[in-house]
C-alpha cells in the first residue's frame, strides 16, 4: 500500500505568484517583518515622489518613528478624564467632544509619533535629469517569485527593454536592486515625516531635516530620528539637498544594496527590556559582512524556501470550484504578506509596513487578527516574537490598570512605540483587546508546549486575567461588564458612560479567564480554580428572549459596522453558554440584513468562523468570499478598504485564522467543518483551534 501523496509545496505556492501588468492597480512589496518596501510597476518608487498622491509606496522599518519637534501645549496626563465605574472613578484617555472637537494637545498626541518613510529610490534619465513619466514606461510586467522572495519588473523605456530585480534581506533593513535599464540611472530622495493620517512622507519641508553624503554612507537626521544608509556596490553622488545619484562601479548593470541602520530612535525607549526589543527590530549586518546583491538574493531565497517548507499549506487543487482556487490564492498571498509586514517585534499597523494608517500606530484590539494565524500555520516563532511586546510594556500597562482601579495590566487600543494611548472617544473604552494576550499565549503553547513554562509569558497571562477580574461589575449573584465601555462593534459611542454587557465580550472574558486558570493549574498554583469560579458567575451573553445580539440588554442592535456578536460563537469556541440554535439564528439574521458597505475586512472571516463552528461549510465559504467592496483581494493579496486605506492586514490574518478553523477544526470537533466535502481538501501543518473548555 502507498501512503497519501505529499503536497508539492513549491508548485502550490508558485501557482499563486503575483503576475501584474500595468493595467492592474496593485502594489507589490518585499520585506522581512520588521522592514518592508513597496514598489511601483518599475520595481522602484519612480511614481511615488513629490506631488504624487500614492500612499502605498515607501520604505518603512519598525524603528522608523518620527516626532515633530514642537511640543504639545499640555501634557498627556491632562487629557485623562474620570468615568464612574463599579470600582469608583476610573481615568480614561478621552475626547469628550469626539473627533470633531480636537484640542491642540489631543491632536498632537494623535499625530505623534508617526511612522516615516525613510527614503525613495527612483529611476532617473541622466540626460534630462528627471524621472520618466508614467506614459514613458510601457509594457510593464511584474512577477513576484514567492518561493524566493524575488520581484522581477520588466518594461520598456524609449523602446529599450529594461529589468529591475528587487529583493529584501531576510534579517537586516537592506534592499538589493539590480538595474538593467539602458538610458536610466537610480536616484535616492529623502523626505520628511508627515503627520497626515495616511501618509509617511512629506516633501515640502527641506529645511526641517538633513542629508549628508559621507563616502559610501548617507547620514540622515529627522528631528529625533537619525539613521544611516550604507550604499554597497555603487557610488552615491549628491545632486541636491536631499537627493543622491547612484553610479555603477563597473560597466553594465547597476548592482546596489541599500542598508538602513538606525543611530537614534528615542521613541523606542521601552521599559523592562524594551530597548533590547527595539534593537532587535532591525540588526545591522556584522562588521565583517559585505551585503552584495548576490548575497542578499541568496539569503532571501534560502529564507523563503525554508519558510514555505515549514509553514502550513492548504491544497484545494482537487476541487472543481473556482471558489476553492480563490481561497487557496488568498491563503498563500496572506501568508506572504503577513510574514513581510506583521512578523516583527512590534504589533503592526493595519496597513503593516506597506503604508501608513492611523499614522502607523498599532491597534492592540487587532493584534489577535494579525498574529493568531502564526501559531496555527506553523510559524510559532513569529508569534513568540510579537508576544515579547507585552512583557516589555507590562509596567505601563500596570499603571493604566492602577488608574482605573484594577490589579494586573490594562492593555490600550491605539498606541505607538512611546506607549502613550492616543486620545479617542472609542479606543480607550474598548475591552476586547484585554483577553488577547491570554488567547495568543494559549495558541503559542499549543504550537510550542515550552511556552507554558516561560516566566515572562506566565506573568502576561496572569496580569491580563487579574485586570479582567477587576473590570467585572457585581450584578446581584452574577457579574457583568461596564460601564464605561464601547463594544467591539464601535457603535453607541456617545453612550459609553453607561453601556454594559456586550455579548461577545461577556463570552470572550469568561473563556479567557478559564484559559488563564488552566495556566495556573499546569504550574500548580495555589489559587487554581479561582478564575473558573469567577467565570461561571459571568452573565450569559443571550438576551432574556434567548437571542444572540450585540448587547445582552441595552440599546437595540445597529445593523452596521462589525457584526461582532457572532464572534461569541466563532472566535470563542462553543462552551455551552450559547446554544447552537441561537448562534445559527444570529448568523442567519446578519446574513439576511446587514449594511455590508459599512463593515471591515475581518468581519467576513468572523462570519466564516461562526458558520464553521455550526458545521455549515457552504455558508462558511460564501461568507469568506462575500462580494463586497472591503472583501476584494487584489493581485498583490491586499484587501483595500477605502481611499487612504489601501491594505488591511486583519483581513489577511483573519482569512488564515478562518481557513485554519474551516480546515483543521477545533479540539474535540470535526475536521474540515467549513470546507465542502466534495473539494477533497488536503493540508499539512495547520493546527486546530481551541475547543470547548472541557478539553482545555
């Protein structure tokens, strides 16, 4: 007898290589999780300079944060406001008048620090001294070889065939470029940081920053951010205040490696080991290492080959259904993009390192969507890297908890590397990011059992759980949540001072406390069992009529934005608190009548997870591929959401999480609960999600 035929991983991955023409509006990128570069159809950034409205093309690094030299009129603490809670007055970072009434101080803290694009590399015609126009570049074709991380861009300029090969180093903030383009050279331009919501570069303040060529090193300073660009393999000639032209040191193709090395990144001075955490974001090459183009391409090919060989794979090629091919494509491209943009030591922005959104700040309520899939798809190391953030920032999270009358650590929503929560009338009142570290730690433990004995991770789980306990509101014999709070749906914001008991959060907190209790039990803690007893007192998420809606009791459900109540029976496993018929009725109700144009990219994986938990594969597939504006996956694998938000990594991460649940199921549950049996799906290296609590 012969065993199952192994999956040809290279063939599976390569059949989804992006191949773009100039007619396709998508941006390809290369990177390593801490450093990434987006390029236009020339393989460079020729069409993204001064005057361009393009926001998807830049050079971003985890350490590349900029703060304006102007100071806020008032200190950050002056923006804290007391809200009544069951524990007494609780201080929250707030915007009493909402986004329409920003004070100068609130605006400053929302804008600073912001992620800055570190340079631009563009084609230039040495004869005219200018870059080619879009009309002068014809016949452009790009091929991103996923198996090696190599991007080849071919085009014609003035009738001449040209090729640019673009590759990122897998460890360093370094980019290798090979330019074989008769009549064209390469120029470097350096912008200033931008405080705009969606931009990482500003070109109209040349006197505000400095660029100095010092041999093979270009030295940069932008207020509190200082870094060097080491030019390997080419000569840099200054041609303007913030511009240098690159010349080949030999005849023929231009071969150059641009290596970015930070000198001063004060915004990343984190407590409790945070400095080391920041430094790990992009180590410089060893002094004895010369990063040639050949070496970077070799290192990239080796890294990506090993990555694809070790990652989980889902083979749907036996299905005679176009939906299967599209899901497989989305899975492969999402694996690539998440490793390029979301696998560093800091939680990523929703746009990763492709573009700025919310000025590059990260939203911790999105971290589960960015990171959970790493453990499920065979890349536990990337999840472990990201979880170190919680350990490094624990002291400040403890201070936030203390201000709100809680023990443990309270995790904010929108922050930058300075760890100051951004003023908002929504973010500081969200709760669902609080259980995420517990959930992520549990996923890591399942992928790597050694994580269960990691003292730093144990401390994060325990501190997160203690704060959850103190956030619970005594309610007769039961326990509830809030006020103040805003549910994950982010509606009823004006009522945050009195909202209570959102259904999803009730289910998520109860489950997370039991998971944290299981961590206590495994280490033999004396107080094991206490968190489970508390969880049993938390109110049922269901309304008095037995329905699953946004709130157990309170305002009527608005049928817009996130249908977050469905996560109570999807992201949270079936625990017996919510009967399957109630979950099914809620799913049908949402599918029948919801404003899908107001939703976001992770809402479709949320629908698919609930359908998979209900063992409805056709519904799960249709939900994951729901044809709406914010659920369309472009040729590069990104999910554009709206103008100014050209990528949305929670949609990519959510797709992978949903597919893991649809494929490998959950502990104690069926296999392939969310894929049609006729597809004859095959997979390797995908872990099931946690199941009901009796299996924990």
